[in-house]
C-alpha cells in the first residue's frame, strides 16, 4: 500500500522535475484537498499551442498517477484557458500555496478541516514595541512548550513576579484553554479566587457587545511584591458546567486581513485600558489551535521550552520550521525566539552532560530550521543568520532551568515559592535574556 505521506513526497518530486524541465510550463500548484486527494492547476506560456498544452496535460496525468497512486484524483486544470471566475480561484490557490523547496515554479496548497492558524498567511504583532511618536507598546511574549509538564507556566509566573518587583505592571493571559491553570496559579487571593469570566467569554461575547474589560481580569498582588508593581491576570474562564460548551464554540481560525480577530481586540483592550509594561501569553502545549494562532506572528518574542527527549525535539523542529525557515523562504524575517532547556537534572555531572547534548541538538536544529544562510553583505542584519550563531544571545543558545522538587506540587504562590522564583539564578537569567531583547522598554 502507498501511504499518503509517500504519495505526497512522490507527487512533489515528480512535479518539480517536470515543471523545472518543461519550458512551456510557467508554474503549477498541487492541491491536497479535504479528503487527501491531489488535484493540479498549471499555467502554460501564452505562446504554447493547443497541442503542446494537451501533451503537457497527458504527461502530468501519467506522472502523477504513477507517483501518487490512489491519492491522485485525475483532475488537472489549465489555468491559461480558464474563464475569469475560475482564473481567480486558480490564482488564489497559487497565492496561498506554500513554495516547494525543490522548484520555485511549484507550490503546494492544502485544504484543511481545522487548525488553519498553523497554515494560513503569517500575521504580525498588532503593534510595535516602540510605536508612533515614540509611544511604547508592551512586548507581547508567548511561552510555549511542545510537551506539557516542563515548567512553562511556572517560568512565566517567575518572569512576571520579577518584573512586578521592579515596579512594573505585567498582564498575563491564559491561552491554555484546554487545561487552564495560570489564573489559579496567579489567583486573586489565598482562596484561589479568579475573575468570574475570562478569555473564552471575551472571545464569544465580543461580537455581541463592547465588553467591559474589568469583568475579565483580576489582580494578583502578593505581599511579597513591594511598591507599585502588579500582575493583572486574564484567566481562561471559570471551569464550571458552561466551560466545555464555550470551548466548543470558540473560533481560533484566522480571519481576513480586513478584520481583527477577537483575541487581537482583547490584546488591544489590555494595552489601552491596563497599560502594562509586559503582556504575557501562556500557550497551550502541542499542536493545538491556540498554539497555532499564537505562533503565527502575533507576538514579539516566543519563549520555547524543550527537553533532551526526542519527542520534544520533533515538536520543536516543526515550530522552528514555521517561525523560521518558512518565513525566510517567503522573504520575511524569522519570528524572534528564545530557547529554554527545561527539567535539567540537579546532579552537577548529569546536568553538565544534559546541557552539552541539548546545546549540540539546538545548534543543529536551528541551523537546519531557523537560521538563514549568510548574506553577501556583512552589514545585512535583517535576519538571524548562520554567522550569528556564535552570539551569546542567539536564539538557539538556551537558558537552562533545573527540575526543582519543591516546584513539582504547589497549589498557589505562597511566600516561599515567590521568594524562590524571584531569587533563583536560573529564573533571573531567563528574565535578563528576555528583557535584553527589549532594551527600549528598560530605559
């Protein structure tokens, strides 16, 4: 049996060879439809005679039948001969298609049932950190891990606490909608009280009315935070009998460029109403819909957590390809990121070995999936290049955080936990690396 992955690779390889070698072909799009069957659109040169087009058609059909087997639909459209309406559809397939790495005249277009945010055109942050007329927008920072249980939310809480201790205002949004917890971790009081409504409610209610943001957040002000600093928390929502129904209705698919997604409107409301110095988003682990949305260009920095496990690296490789190499192929800069090695053993010898292994894997994976080839000009600094890998703050250079048994089980941030998170050299190192990316904010 020919498997779908084998058919896709074979079809792409076969098509790239034909399109690259056939002078009469201008370009082509291989469409993988909702059912996993392939269709093809091709554009022939205007000077090509009908007999040439027919020959190309038969050649493509025979080659794809052989390469894709049962996954080939047999449908081929000659866009050069199409009517106006059909031509618009075919041109859209080309525009939205992913460039083939094997041939610049070939693109691959996927038709999907869900998780569109992982595939659609990459977005930009809703504001710049240093905006018009010098008005600062808070950095939007996503904390993400492919595997759960690696201390991602704890590290984000540590960063928020350290910034609050410096007198800054930090907004935290719980986007781990399937397994929310940051709202409880940073609760309004020692009894674990949170805002009655949260992210899910805002996303659903925004289309009906102009929400009052005060209904959707609470303040976390432990006595250990002195001065004017504070942490304002937008929980995912209250885990009651209505939560699952709301989760089933929320839409995190991309919207058109003429519209703003409700989540973007929430972030803009937080910026204007709460005026935070930092805006932190706790992403759902894995290849979830919230993660796809948050890793699509919405943030100014992506803090990626990984371990030495093969599962962790396979997931991180997919993410790095998306925020790195894919954008470079489209002529865009990579999305900025910072790597964290989580769950490092406390034993010094074991820790040293794990850090060495992790660093080697990080260097190889980022070189393949994130960094761009070195440019000809030494002054070119638009991207992260291979030559930048020796920089101490390069994205692949990890911050290591050890596994701490005292942090494995706790219900709330009491005085002991807060002190540890703010005084730990490892968490302070992470704080320094993040803050260094936004020096303007520090002035």
